[in-house]
C-alpha cells in the first residue's frame, strides 16, 4: 500500500462514510451517477440484471468481480460507449445528476466530455505530447495558443507528468514509457474538464512502480472528480477506493464502504470472492 493511501485508510477512509455501507445508499454525500433497474443486452444475451447503483460525488468507487461478470460493460454504459456496439441496448435509467443520459435532448459528445474514460491499455495518439492533451480542447473550438498552453500544462501537472515531459513537449507520445503513456491518457481525459473519470483497469499492464504512481494520482484526483475504476486487483481496490461494488454473473451482489466490504462482507458470494475461493 502506498503511504498516502495507507494513512488515509488508517483514518477510516478517504471520504465521509456512506450512510448505509451494505446497500450503498449514499445519502450522506451528493449522488453523481445513479442507475435504476438497469438491464443490459448484447443482442439477445443479457449481460446485466436489474442494476441499482448510486455513485457518490468526488470519491472513488471500485468495481470488482471475476472476468465476464459485467463490470466493464456497466462502466461503458455510464458514458454511452456501448452505443457503438451493434445490437447493444439497455433498459432502465442511467442518471447523471438526476438527468437521464438517454434523453432525446442529450448530446452524446457533450456527455462524454463530462464523463471521460481511461482504458486498460494506454491509447496515446501518434502525435506530440502537447497535441495529445490539446486534442480535446481543440475539438471543442479552443484555438488560442496561450489558452491551450495553460490547459495542457495544468492537465499534465494534475496527471503528475509535467516534471517528466516539460522539456520535450514536441516529442512523440509514443516514445514515453507505458506508465507515462497512461498518465498522458489521464491528462488527455482531464483536458475536456470532466466531472467523472471512468477507468477500466488503468494499471493492469503496468509495472509495480508505475501502478503506485497511478494509485497515488487517483487518490489526489478524487478531491475534484468522481472516479469509477474497474479492477481485478483486490489490494488495489482496498487501497484506492471509498466504495466498492461486487459484480457476479451480471448481478450487483453487494455494494458499500470499502473497508467494511473487505472486512465484514454481508454476502457469502462476496466473502468467497475476496478470500480467493473463486475468481
């Protein structure tokens, strides 16, 4: 466990406790994202069943469960990334600050600006470091060089990458190490000024040192962003998250305060998974 996360967990968690650690009722904090009776289908195959979730604002929520349990599918529904999958559909509601993201008035591009995503494999563009971060702001119409410089610098600083690249901004992003590329992708996601960051196993392909940097970064970012992270690493979920949701065979089995879920789970399936009886 990194020092910052360890100290935070020793104090009882990095954010105010949820009012109901078993059900995940986050009434003690504002709700950023909520799903109600959400079912998801790939064609005729149902992948998610009756998912009811409340995601607290400015905190880290970890999604855990064995491969194929639906956690990445769930993550991608939150900014409508599954829209591009042929035959994919869902029923029920997905709400961002109380607004249904499937409403006819919703601009999907604007939605994805508010809900950014970082993928399992780092995906830098074959452009310079500067242009990778400036890409999103340019798409939204920002052309002023001074403004772009400020955005790029601030985002690289927030992604804990500035000191490593400030003298090589014109270099290709492809020349960066794997850990640096992933932090660059985080900076690129931050450049559109999102409210929410979705992270799909962001450290699974990284070495331990780079993983620790990403975890420290997640801990720092939650002061300003709502972060939802998919991870197969139980220790990582325990280190970085305030709330954990356990998925199994397309069902949300249990959701609550991370410390309680890992020490006193309410469901036997949860206990069996976190103790390694199945995976």
